[in-house]
């Protein structure tokens, strides 16, 4: 496949699971925009480990640092745009859908409660803690990207080819629906 795919949506909606499923199905290279950003955090001296790092105190500190210094996000986004344009990628990113043309762009939608339950199960958190973390990450990222790029994360869906409501679907069902969308858009 010469096109690239970007999977976007709120925190803990299942982006990584879907992206890895698509990469496997279509023999694409998977890349997490968050992992590229975590590499920059390491360079800044943060101790980074695990997929749930964003939900830790260290991850939140880095998010606060990003709010005052947009260079981290700009550097990551430049790299992601370059890789997306090469084709053959499936990338998870909060910003990429608004920064690139072409390719396939899918928004995974889900209620805050649903995302909190996923995080609670995935990261072994209390329901209250998971709700607070997902809400804080969503709200802070929304403000960050509005300030940085002037788009409305979570409200502006005009750039997406398809939106999948994940609330009443299993991970397997979301992956299967995503595969069908990609097949239809090729």
C-alpha cells in the first residue's frame, strides 16, 4: 500500500490497538506519535517507560512543559508529516490529521466514561483516577493544539474520512470496522 493511515481520537479510546491491527492486516509500518514525543522527553531527562507513561506524574509534568514550549510538538509533527508522506505507514497522532493531505484519516470516537474504563482496565487504576487522568489529558491537549495550530481537537471532524463510535464495540469489532473502511478507501 502506498497510502498512509492516521488514527486519531481522545486518550484511551483504542488508537494503538486499532493502528497495530491495521499495520498487521495491510503490512504497514506502525508508528506512535506519542512514542516519538516520549523520545524527546527522554532527551529532556524524563524517565520514560511503558505505554501508560503519559498517565504518570512524570508524563503530566512533560505535558505541562509542552504547554510552555511548543518546540517539542512542532519537532514531532514535522517528523510525522514527513513519514506520513512517504506512505506505507499507520500512525497514531493527535495532530497529524489536520497537518496532512491525502492518506486515510480515521477518528475513533468514544465517551469519556468509556475511555476511563479502558484506562482503568489497561493501567490498573481506580475508576476515579482513570476518569481524572483521561479528562486532564484531553482538556490539556485540546488547549495545546488550539494554541499551537488553531484547530479544535475533538470538535472539528471535517478532516476525517470516517468516524467510528467505539463505545459499544469490542476492540476486535473496531479493528474489523477499520479494516473495512481502509479497504473501501483504497
